[in-house]
C-alpha cells in the first residue's frame, strides 16, 4: 500500500465505499423481498433472482417501447418502469404462489426444488424472448454522469439514485409490515398461523399477497439493477446465493438484521475487492459468513418467533 | 445366509431389484451399446454415486445437502491431480520453463510444485486422500452444523454456499487448480493408457461393480438399527433426542458416508471422462444430483440409479436436438417430481407396478417358482435377464 498517499487512500476508500453502497442497495432490495418471503413465510424461493430479472427485462422492454413510440417521454419513463416492474414481478409472483408454492408450505425442502425448477423455466423464457445476449435499457440523461465533491472523488449519479430508491422501498416495507393493518396480519400469521386463522385472518390470502409483495420488490431491485449493470438470462442466478446469505446472516424474520447484514457484506466485499482480486474477495467474504454462521446459526439478529 | 440376504440385499424385493439393475448395467448395456455410448453411460453412473448418497442423506436422513458436488469434485480432483502429475513427467514437459510440473502451473509462472500437490505423486496416497479428505471435510462441516442443531433449509443453503466458495476458489486459483478449464490431458494411470477402448471397458465394469457394492453397503446401513434411527430422526427428531440418542453424531456419520460415496463417484468420473473441471463442483451439478435422486425416488437406492440414467439420457438427447427445450423440460421435471410424484419412479412402481406384473402373468408365476424355495435359487435369475428386461422397459 506504500505507493498511495493518505489523501489518495482516503479517496479510494470513499469511492470503494460508495461502490459498496451501490452493491448494498441492490443486495438490500433483493434481500428485502427474500426476507419477507423467507423470513415471514419460511419459503425458500430459489427463483427470486429470476423475479429480479423480470423487473430488469420489463425496464428494458419499456425503454425500447418508449424510444420507438414516445421518444419525448424518455426522461420520465424510468419512474414508470419501476412501478411497472413491481407490478409485473408481483403478478407473476402471485401466480407462482397460486400454482406452485401454496401446495408446498409444509415441505420447505421441496419448495426449494420446485422454485429451482421455476427458475430454470424462467431463465429459458428470458433466453427465448430476449435472446441470450445481455441487454441494457437506454437510461435517461439525468441518471448518467457523476457527482464530484472533490478533485479525486467521483461518485456516479446512478449509484445515488439507487441508494435513494432503496431507502424509499425500505421505508415502505417497514411501514407496510409494522404500521399497516395488513402488516399486522402478516406478522400474526408468522407467529401463529392456526391462531391467526381462528381470529378470522384469511391466512392463505395473506400468504399469497406476502409472496407477491416479495416478488414485486425483487422486480424493483431488477429495475434498479439495470442502472448499474446489463441484464442477461442468468443474471438472477448470480445474485441468489449472495442474497440468501444476506437474509440468513441478518437473521431471518428480522428486517433490521437484513439491512445491517446487506451493508456489512457489500462493504466487506467491495473494499476487499480493491486490494485483492474480485473472486478472492468473494471467497473471503462468503467464507467468513459461513464461519460466523457455524458459530451463530441464528444470524446477527435472532428472531423471537415461536414456530 | 439369511442374515446376508435380509440385511445386505433388503429381502426379496430389494434382491430382485438389485439383480435387475446388475443385469442391466453389467450385461445388457455392454451388449447393446458401442464403447462411446457405454463410456457415456459410465459417466452417468458416476453421478449415480452422488444420487445414492442423497437417498441416504435426504430421503432417509431428511437433511438435504445442496453440496454433493463438493465431494464429487474433491474425489474427482484428487484422481485428476495424480493423473496430471503422471502426465507431466520431466520428459513430457521438457519444453516448459520448469519441466516436471503440470502445464497450467507453468503458464501461471509457478516454478515449484505446491505442497498440497506433492502427496499426489503416489497412487496409494492418492487413493487414501480420495477416501479420507472428502469425508474429513464433511465431518468438519457436519460437526460444526449438526452439533449446533442447524438443519433443514439452513443446512441446504450453507452447503450450497460452500459449493460456490469452492468453485470460485478453483476458478480463481488458476495456477494451482487449472482454473475454469480444470485439469485436462490425462492419459495414463501407472503407465496404462486410460484412453484406450479396453481401459474404458475395464473402468466401466469397475464402476458398475463399485456402484453395486455401494448400494449393498447403503442397504446394510438402512436395514440396520441405524437405518431405523435415521428414519426416526427424519420424522421426529426431538423424540429421538429425548430418547437419549445423540442425534448430531448420527447425522454427521451419514453425511460423511454420503461424502465418501460421492467422492468415489468423482474419482471414477475422472478416470472415465479423462478430465475434471469446476463445472462439476458448483451449484448446478449439485442440485442436478438432487433431481436425479428425486426422479428415481428419494427413498429408493436402486431408483436413484435409474433416475440418474433417465435424466442424463434425456439431457443428452435433448441438448443434442432441442437445446432450447431442455431447460423447460428440466424445470418442469423439478416441479412435477415435487408436486405430483414425490416418491419418483420408485413410488410410481410401487403404486402401479402390479398392473405391469398382472399383464405379464408369467412374471408372477416365475416369481413364485423362484421364491418358494431357498433364496439361493434366485441367483439363477441373473441369467434370466430377458424377463427382467421386459419389466424394465415397462418401467
């Protein structure tokens, strides 16, 4: 590290730290959806990455549509794309729950296999519809460029946008789960399904909407993802393991834990990435996670849920 | 004799099943397929080791490991390292800047054989390594997890992450492992050309023999008291624990045994296919091994072999002619096997098999004839594989 001066090192730390924050945003958006599905319902959704890809492809599709038919709306389409990505992924999630997941609630390991099958089908669908090449939407002008607080620090605008988006979505999820009457029903179902049914909560309906919400958030993650990287048919599967680690490490059923763990994992990885190769950074990060989980299997913030 | 019959072969049904399988892979396949296809079947049968291990671990033990590829890979890499060292003797590699080390090390500016490669100069040490290292690795993972009562979904995810770590490590450390291409150009085993047709035949039969031995050993475990405990643990873990058994130790044992079996499969894979690469270690192969076991029937050791053969044959056939359709089909297979046939082919056979035997009434007469007397007569059934064949095609 001798060849860097202190101020340069500080700038590197700030920029890598911000790169980490971009990774954190995407991981957190992915993990939020998964934390709802896995933490609240105990369902392993291996197709979660593909729901993210649905969001990303929706954004791409809308960008192509807007460019062809309504070029004047180009600066604004992205906002709509986020909403539509949420809706498309959410509706698909709703259908998946209806057709597949609801039959398997008592067999978590089988859910894992079935959703893996679903993810294969979705991947091949992406490939058949959009082609095997990676695609990326045309981003509006205001997402390009960067913000330079000092000479050496260079922070990309899309990173800031994704961070803000993540903040909004996280607050929204918190509000839904902890302040709304719907969230109350979700939490009640998590804590005691039979009792919730007895007091008149339609637990099946709660399950279906919870799953749809989780998938919808994955769709938002996909829309956000397009601002940072290009999307291919297997993009989703690249992030699924990391996302699961975020949720497990944070402690399932603890949204706060998910945030902390997404931050820790993303920062560790991107700061390590500067000093050693990207692949080794990932190895060390994952290895440290596995080690910690071996000693503390319940994750950072254990849930006090009676199963 | 009766003890052997009941314990090792699993009684009448298990014995017939094993005979049919043995006849199929030892007699029918070699007669009907050329060496190229037979070698391919041999490759599939190495996956069957992993599938059988998953029947023990998942079907009976109730712990799903999404990391059997780790152990398959460790076994395969162990064998590949030995073969690679033999292929990179000083005279074969005299054009390299450092002769006597594998070519990919030379390309990555490594000038000395790394310490963990040194034991693989000896065939005996290699065999010991293949049989112990994966099991030891499984012991470490298993002890850390099961002692803390981590199981079910968490165990599945963590084994999957370990498979990811290992893959990234192998791909990233190109100089030590051969990177994404893996360890290739393996030619001889103790001076014996492994790419020749005769060697391929011999490996195929060794493979079949070991697979049958593994099935018998697994059957022995399952029919013993340990097998009943395994089932009891799967269904009511707490009750077994309260009865005074140390549940974690049983789980660790079965995990280690499963790792050992998978590693043997991996080593045989390297010998028959002639290379080993990280694409047989990661998430996708590991989860495919689960689907082999699931299609065959997660509760059936023999079914797992058929499941492996069927899925792989389908994969080869489809990816040759309709590569686009294959993933749809595979995905559909995952979903339907979970939703509609949770016990796989073996379950279908149990439910509908008697229709088949009824239509072939001579089969049941034959069965009665064979099994009225002592079981030793049943050995003759091995020669009667034609009959068994029909049964198979129906299945």
